């Protein structure tokens, strides 16, 4: 896709808008000018009173659609957001005119669609008025407007009066028994890579010790611990016991709001591993079938069956672990409304405390794109009906949506939603998604997200991310240097960077 933007317009925002109508679009600097490559031209002019007028022109397959939007600052649109709103509405208008398709989330892009709803509620607009603004001004369809406001209200209720000195810890176990066809990660499933697990755990133990020492030095209290992946239950029982033992050397599980162990692959779950998890204080576990169709499981590269899921789920419930989450994916290739609705019905009959409904999303490096380049869908096909059905069915079963996020290149421009029975919400998910406090990441691919609530001032950032090498072999090579700093002093130790952030807002410069 070719973008032609007036100076001052945020190119990333326009890209995300373009991908609403052209899922999977690429935005290289040298994109060829051909009838099959869409061209999106956008201008935006500001008047003396702050009013912004944006114009968008979309040309594709020798057809052009044009839209213009004029937005004036008011209670709904602060002055610093008027340009963005005008551009969004103009691009939306051009796309709608061209395709005759109305994206369900209107001009809201980005990972957190409930953010605007939270802002509206926090400024006293109320539930009904907030829904109306989202429908009329941001072009959300009524169901999505209601969902955004519901999630925002639940998050606000759960997080009211939380101690701002809390933090969370994410621990990465980036290994899986097989690679899903829609996954973009380099496969961590070969014998050579799986042989790295013993050394990986030893290095992880060093980083656990160092990071918890840093947390204590900052005077922070750990609220949640989340072990993710990959599939952490790829570890054998002895390795799992070692990992959990190392974690509980530094934090007492009884003091945590939540202690999560992802066990996404049913074929990795055993009674022994669950007993070890329970012994070390794990309070939340995920058992993720993604679909209840053996045919689709095989086609997407999952090496387990539907029967494996029911076996693993039964073991999880019998283990005594407080909360069990189940994931399903709407819009998988080959799936349809009949299959998906039946899966939702069967899972709800099991009464998990948490149920997460994802919408199929393909990363550009995924295997499935090499086999089927048409997996993206603008209208969403059956996925739209599937997601709508899941929202209605969970509501009638007593589940409430409590967190939500979106990804690029999602079928139908839809969302991922976590539902929970009251009192069983996954708090780490809220903390991570809403950036409510610092999350310390440990292990390959983990991200430490530093959050500072002090009033911003020049030269300081409220949120800074520190990245760990993505792949296990890179992590093993570089972890000591990152933790302890480079020998020549050109790179400071991670602990020092973290302390610098809380001192002056910049981890790369001393105060």
C-alpha cells in the first residue's frame, strides 16, 4: 500500500487505518505503483479556532473514493486530538465509500480499544453517553461500543484503590511441543533447541535472583507472577519443580493476588505437573484447545486432539488450582459458525472460571501465509457471527468481559476478549494491557515495561520498555552482559538502568 501524507500526519496511525480495509497490507518505501496496489492520500489543515479539516483519497483497481471530515475541539475531542480524529474519520469515510463495508471498531485502532471508553467514563460522561459518543463520533457499531464501555467499567472497579507501589513479574519459557501454523516465532521445537532447556533454566535462575533483588531495592511489592511462553508445561516435572522452586525463593505465593502458569497445550499437561504447580502455590492455569475440531487442530499444527483437551481440563479441575482458563479462537481457517458455536456451548458447560475468545490473527512470518495468502478477511466471514455469539452466550452464562485487546491483521478487524466469573478475573491481564504498573520481564523475548506515575516533566518518560533477546540461543549468549553490563562500561547493568528510570525517567542516562 502506498501512503501519500501531508507533513505532520502520523504515518503509523494512517497505516493502522489502512490495514482495517486492506488486512495484511505492506508499507515499504518502494511499493510499486500498480492498479492492484492501493494508494491512500491524506491531508489535514488546521484553522485558527483549532478546527481540523482532513481529506482522504483512496485509489484502488482504477477506482477512487474521497471523503472529507471537519472536527472542532469540544468536550469529546480535546484540542491535541482533533487532527487525529479528523484524519481517522476521513480515511474511514473513504474506505467505507469504496468498499461499502463498515469496520466494527470504527476509527479506533491500536491494542487497547477500551482506552477511549475509560477516558469518557473518567470524565463523567456516564455509561449511556459514553456508548453514544463511541457510536456517533468514533463510528463503533453498537455492540462494540457497549463492549468497550463494559470492559472499561469492570477494569475501573477492579483496579480502584490499588497500591501504586505494586508490580508484576513475567517469566518466559519460549518452548513448545510443536509450532502452530499461524505462529510467527522461530520454531523452538527441534531437538537441538529443546536441548537448550537445562541451560536456559540455569540462566533464568540467575536473572530471577537479580530481578527480585532489584524489585526489593525499589521497595515494590509483587502483585502477580505470570509464567508464559511458548508453553511452560513443555518442561518435564523435574524442570517445572526447579523453576517454581526458584521463583518461590524470592516471593511468597500466599501474598500474591495471582500466580499463573500457562499450560496452553493439552498434550503437555499431566497430573504430576499439575500437582507440582499446586504445591508451589499456582492459582491460575490455562488449558487451551483453540478449537474443538480434530480436523482443524491438525490443519493448524496442534499436536493434540479434542479428547486430549477434555482429559487435561479434567485434570486441571481436579488439581485444586483455583482458576482454570480456556482459550478458543474464532475465524480459524476451515472453521465455521456451527463448529465454533458448538465449541463455545461445550466449554461453557465445563464452567471454567475464565474463558478467553481470540480472533484469528496471522503474523507475517507464519507458515500458513506460505500455504494460503488469502487467510486475511475484510468482512470477517463467520468470525463476526462467532464473536457476537460468544459475547451473548458468555453473558447469559454469568461471565463478564474484563479485559480486551486487538492485534493487526485480525480477521474482520475484530478483538480478543477475556471473560470471567465474578471474583475470578485474571488481574495480570489487566495490569499488562492497561499499563497500570511496572511489569518486570525475565527470559527470552520478555519485555520489562517500566511505569512511573510521578508528574511528567521535560526529559522524562512515563513508560519505557526494556527488551530481552527474543530467541533462546541469543538469550543464553547475551543474558550475562545485559544483567551485569558490558566489560568496557559501554552498557550499564540492567539493575542500574531500571533505577535510573525511576530517578530521572530515562534508563540510558544518569541523573
